[in-house]
C-alpha cells in the first residue's frame, strides 16, 4: 500500500498536485476528486486506486479476524490488559511461548527472545554490549513495539511506565524501550501462569 501511495504521490507531483495527508480512510476519494477532469491522470491513477482499495479491504478483513480471534482467547484477553499490548502483539507472544510451563522462571523469557545485553568477559575486562538478539525476532519486535506504545502513546501513568521514563532520562529512550520490552516479557509470562490481568498499581 505504501508503494502504491508513493507511485500516486509521484504522478500527482508531476502535474503540480499535492498528495492528501492525514485523511485516514478518505485518501482514495480525495485523490479521485483531485484528478477529476484530467483524463491523463485518471487513466494513470485509477488502476492504482483500485488496487489500493482492494488491499485496504483485505487488510480491514484480516485485522478484524485477528481482533476477533484475540478477543475469543482467554490468554490473549489477559495479555491485552497490559497498556500497549494489542491483538497482534498478544497473539504473537502467545504463539511463541505456546506452553508457559516450559520456562522454569519468568525472568528467563526476556533472555530467550534476545532482550538481554551481550556480555564480554576476558581477564579483568567485563563489559556489556548491545542485546543478544537471540530467539524469535518477531516476538522481540512485538515486545519493543508494545514498550514504545506504552512510553509514547499511552496517556495513563502506571508504575511500570514511570520506571521506564526514569530509565529513559538516565540512559536514553532506545535503551529504556528495550529494558521495558524485557520487563513486559517477564510480566506477561507471569500473568499467563497466574491467570491474572495487568494491575496498574
């Protein structure tokens, strides 16, 4: 869809027209208004808009199926009680863990998805580097995204968010999000084991 948008943007720019922005769900209709009366642009852009409409319809259909599936699953509903965790993140985490009992401790979950710092030890040298990036990259990405949403988009303050913001003030936002993602992995696994929902206080 992004590639189609870029193609449409380039064609409009060639005719001195500006691509509409910030019009979620109305973009195709606005572009059709812009090109109305210009047969060259209509012939060039109409097929792109038709393809974009088809992709958008399929995305909406798949998104609804994922949300319905997540709402119908008890574990996913528990996980989605965590601020920043939506249907896709909950299902990704659930599918990757599969059986929570295979982790002897919740503290090891973050490490299994490569969210712990890599350590270098030699003689008297002992330093930590970037994260190991071990395990499933999709889960690591999902947890990082949940951490980003909690820190940037979620308006409700919780002790967990406050902790992450303090880490960000000391170490920077990127490291804080990684640390929060690691903590979320531990919390979500423990919630699953205990059968509880997220408590903000």
